[in-house]
């Protein structure tokens, strides 16, 4: 009988994912439930939910040269966040609160008080323009994925691991970073 356990991924210094078991507690919860399997280099990783399996697959698909994992220098990060507008800061702050979990397009619009995906695209475009002006790959900041639900596109946004770490290291954003200049 194969046992199924919740896994965690760590990356050692050579950027090789290491799979660790979280114990028996999860096995009892999973009893009778259909697991989701992710295969990687001949090893099958059992996950309890589809989202967990997607997270594992996303982590395993990360390549060392993937822009999502390129570390930010503190001066580069500071200059970038200083150059973006308040609506862009608020968008990134909303994604940072999710700590790498997905945020649906309509949830972002609601959180930012935007009327439509077109308005959201404008905010995202501003982030991309500043990034490109600084020779920063936009994929180092956030990732957008489109999934289809009953034939309709549903866009999901993720903050990258490297941007999340840089924001945590810089203790960004502060309340002042999210205020309009006339609000101060």
C-alpha cells in the first residue's frame, strides 16, 4: 500500500528541488479522497488538491534562468517601486498579500476599484512600461495565466517568488507607499 503525504519543496544551493514529507496527519485527512499526482523525473508526487498539484507543477517547471526566480538587488527594487504610480503600487501590494497564490482578474478589479479588465490592463501596462524602461523583464514582477471556465477566459495573476522576497527584504509597501501624494 502506498502512502500519500503532503509535500513541501525546498531548493538547495544547486537549485535542485527537494521533496519533503509533512507527516501522518495529512494521510488521515486524505483517506478516501482521490489524490492528484504530479510526475517529475520518474518520481510521482501525490497532492491532496488540484491547486496543490498546480503549485507543485509550477515550482518544478521553474528553470534557473526563469525570470520569476532572478533575484532583485535592493537598489533595483527600490528604484522600480519608486517609479511606479500609486495604482500600480496598490496592485502589487494586493498580489503581495496573497504570497504567491493566484488572484483572479475580477478580484483585482474589485480590490483596486477598477471598472473593468480594460482598466486593469492599463495598470498592468504601466508596470510593464516602467520595468522595460529599467531593462527589467516584466516576468520578474508578476505572472498572468489564463484559464477557461465554461469556455470563458479567467485570468489569474501571481506575484513572483523573487519579487515577494525583495518586497519582504525591503519591508515594502509601507502605508505611505500606498497613499496618494495629497493624502500625506
